């Protein structure tokens, strides 16, 4: 994990950014960059700053004035005017980081005038250094390079799609994943058509939660009212047969380097509702080969199904959580027919069944690193002997997220300090961003 560059970046050399009505990004000549933990803005520390990673994207945030640090008054102030911007209404700027990077701070903006919901991206603080260029607050949490954009040549992907559709013209799963790869640019789907690494196996058209930040389902009425934004993916609308699953999985295991077969994708509900089908699949695969890692990404809402999947031959489970506390978990996941206690039971069952146990921790600066959240997470890791935490940046409108909770999140220690605590207290715990090939 790379926590910093070889040379620390001086926060006094990093300037605040704004965007004008043309979408042009401008740096303030004297005010410094701020970031935000929750709704509270602060200056970043030198060790939190890194050059903006390649393949990052920049966004402007309409009706969200940027905040900057005025060194003369030594105060956080809104940037309402800027020479060279004309009479344009200035907007805040945010970065979206590529996979493998965990953000430390959100963009420092005012949400008071915003009357819409931002799309489902993970918004990060960004500034400008005359020496370095764009700068953000983050670290590389996973050194796995297999998800770098440069390794995904769409010409090769389209050729792989054509080949697989010709080989299996009646396989609905391959047809579905071809759209994921070509239309939605899902790297996991592209991996299948490139014959390598982690391959997705979407299997469930339904879910037993109603997550606020779901990528494949948003309530139509909420979207119309502006309380939510449209889903970014089409959800699979059928349950693949075991034969369809095997036509994807077995050839992939045979040809791929470090093959991981994963249920639970952005284009489906929760795979635990199709655990019986997953068990059939796992038994069939393990009758043929012991190679490859069989993984399920899930909300882990049904403990008996977790036990069944472990017994059937699955190797690993990644449990999605935004919090180790029920009071913070429930408003985001909005479970329909399960409880937070069921999730905790599933963690026990996973370890009892010999599964590699990872948390898909949906990280939000100012929430995840608040004192009570950190304490609960540390206790969860210790009690359930968690093998890995994937520090995933939560893709959601920050203001929408904070408005979910009736309680506050005092005393955030900083995401960088949370990572330090996890390393110090659990030296064997793996921190990362991706599922692991287990051999």
C-alpha cells in the first residue's frame, strides 16, 4: 500500500479549484485547497496529499459553491468571485479516483443551494499545485495492477465478445455480460471476454434490501422527485441456469491467470437469494476442477445460505457493509426481510465454514472514521477474525448520505488514521480494494 509519495506535498502549495459555467476548471491564485470530512471542511495534512492518479476523472458540482482556505484571514471561505472567470456562477470541483485508491476527504463545497441528487460516483477532494498539477487526498490501498485502465483495450474486448457469442449463441448470461462489457465498460465483464483474472457471474434479478446507493435499482418515484438519481446499470432480469454458468466459468478457469469467479455484481440484486443455484454450480465445478477461486459478494442476510454455500465448495465471501453499527447500517441498506443480527450471524457461519472472509466496507469520510464507527469496526474485525477489508469509496451524493442519519458522527479521526489503526492492531489483516485469488 502506498500511503504517500517520496516527497510530501506542502498543503500551502495546493490551491482551491472552481469551475465556471463553461465547465472550465480554474485554480485560485492564493486560497488553498480544503477537503471535507462529513459536512465539516478542513485543510488536508501533507501526508494525505498525492498527485491525482492517472485515469481519474474531474466533475463540477452545479449549485455547490467551492470553499477555500484564505491565508490572510485564516478562515474557510466560499469562493464567489475569481479573476478571469467573468460573471460566471462558480461551482465546486470533485475528482473520481480509479479503482485501488481510497479517498481521505470529500470536496469542500456548500450544499445549501443544491436541489438535485448527484449521480452515483465517489466524490473526492481535488486541488492544484503549480509544481505537480492536480492533487487529491487519498492513498493507493491495493497494489494489484490488474484493474488499470491501460490493460483494457476495447478493440480486444469486442473481438472477445464476438467470439464468445459465436461459441455460445444461446447463452443468455454471455449475452448479458456482453452489454456490461461494451455499453457499461465493466472491467470484470471485460475480463471474461479477455480470458483473464476475475470473471463476474451475475445471477440474481432480485434483492432483499433497498440500498440508497444501489447501482442497478432506484425507485422511480424517488427519481422523479429528485430525491434519487437514475440507476447506472441495467439489472439482470433472469436467473442463469447451471449450464449457462458453467459455460462461462469452466473455460475461464482453464485459460485465465489467477481465475476468480464472483457472484454479486453491480448489475444484479443480491446473489444470496439464488444461493441454491450457486450451490449447484459450486458442486458441479468442484467435481471437475479444484482450480480457481469461487467467490460471492453479498449482503450476507441469510446465515443458513452462507453455511450451505461454504459446504457446497465456495472459497470466499465478501460481505457488504457501510458500518459495523446497526444504527448506521439500517438507514442505508433498508433491509426488507432480514436484520443486522442476521449479517453478524453470517460472519460467524462464514468462518465456521472455512471461507475466506472479507468486508466490502463502503467508506465515507466523516462517517466511517468517526470515533464510534472506528471502535465498532475494530471490535468486528477482532470478534469475527476478518481476513480482509476492501476499503471501497462509497458512490453516492454526500449530502444525500448524511441526510439519512438522525445521529451525528463526532470526532472523525481521519481515514488515513483509521488505516493506521487497522495495521497496528491487526498486522495479519489484509487491506485492499479487490477480491483475492486464493490459489
